């Protein structure tokens, strides 16, 4: 089992949430204020090196679910799965996109995908 921090289309109510069908909800979470959330059109990208605390959810997933998420996120081509600490001290897996892949993308200043203005 692995704790995974999701912040975009895997959130409850979002289009890819069904992939977490076998996972256990671990609560809300926020990153440390060390990221940017880029609006990539239909999905967001978490980018290291900013000053925003990004909101999301923590899910306890099995190996098969983690592999499915990796496939969705096109690891390691599009995203890279990394371990990061959350502001509450939990260390989780999450998906980061290299900053050069988000050049020109609008930033979501709130750090909250659900509160974005499309």
C-alpha cells in the first residue's frame, strides 16, 4: 500500500476518480508552499519550485491501483512520481511535471484545481 496525494482529475467528483475505486480515502491534504499548479487545459500539473501550497486528497492505494495511475499519468514520460512531505507531516507519493513542460501554462494561484477559473 502507498499513500498518494492527488490534486486534479483523480479528486472526488473529477473525471478520473474511478481509478481510485479500490483505494481508501486518507483525508484532505496540502503540500508545503513550495510548488506551482499549472493549468494544462483538461488537467493540472504540479511543479516543484514555486511558493504555493496545493490542495488535494490523500488516498491509500494498492500496487495495481498505483500502476494504473502511473499509466494514466504517463510515468516517466509526462509526469514523474516523487515522494513529498505534506504540511501535516505525512510523506506521500505524487505526480510532478518538469517545469520546462509547463512553459506558458497559466498558474492556478489558489493551488486548488476545483476552484480554478476555466
